[in-house]
């Protein structure tokens, strides 16, 4: 692929033409809900066009996350205690309840939205066609993208599992990434290129040593 082969930039208002299907790492599929509106979404950059695709956890997702924390806590305490004696210590139950409640609330705030030329994660957003830095990284157990645009906007820790689980949403973001890299004004390392399957022909080409490091670093 070269610059002339890049898919067209969608119209800011209609999102048409939609970009082709982008390569993904995370294979779960969850399309934008059509039977409900988002709950208390953060303010979007309306001057760049309306929301075209969005994702927000359901109540089921929130309860699942809370129960997961409880399950992990029970397993850990049982292992450390060598039995179930800890169940008689009421403080442990309080701690687990607080942890579950925190996770329940935190999951509710996992708002992801995209327009024709922008993407938003919680309260942060970037202009996807004017990205100046893209990095793939790890944030605890999560694999994330760190994005910065020419206007100084940043998304510090965008979970791959969140941004890619809606294929239509990810297609719009990926098209912007391709155009940003092709512009030559985007700092992207070989590892990130390799993970996102971005053609080396786009933008400044990495050195041989960078390409080798990018191929060796997998997750």
C-alpha cells in the first residue's frame, strides 16, 4: 500500500464512505447498540462531526466485572490462608464489597465513541487524521494504545480490547491512523507498526534494526 491507495476520508457528518475492514488483534465483536441510547456520555468534540459509532458497558458487564473481583479475592485469600478461616473475619468481606463496588462504577465509565475523524475514550479524545505519536504499550494486564494529535490532545491508555471490539468503530479509527502515518508527521515505532499491521511503505520507513525489533516483540 502507498499513499495513493489509502481509503477515502469519510464525510464528517455522514461517515460515508465507510473505510474497509481493518485488521484486528482482539476478536470479540460487539456492534454499536441500536436499541438504546448511551447513558450520560461525556461531551464529544461536536465541531469535528457527530458520533457515528459508540460502545458503553451494559449492566451485565458491570456486574460481571464486580463478581470477577470478588472471585479473584476469594481465591487469593483462600490460597494465602490455607483454608476458609478468613471468612470469619468481617473486615475481609467489607474490603471485597468495596472493591466490587469500585469496579462496578469504574466499568460504567468505559465510554468509547468515534466520529468520522476523531475517537474518544472516556473524557479524552484525539483527531485521528492528525496524530503525531502512536505507541503500543502495556498498562498492567491490559494492552493499550497511547495517542497524541497535532492539537495537543492525548489518550494516554486506550485499551485494545475496548477500541477493537466494535469492528465498525475500529475501522474508522484505523483509517485515520493510516492517513496520519502516511503524512510523515506521525511518530510510530516498528513494534507498533507490526502490532497494528501498518504497511512499512507508509510514512518514513523504520531502520532495519527497528524492523527486526518490531517483528520480535509480540504479545
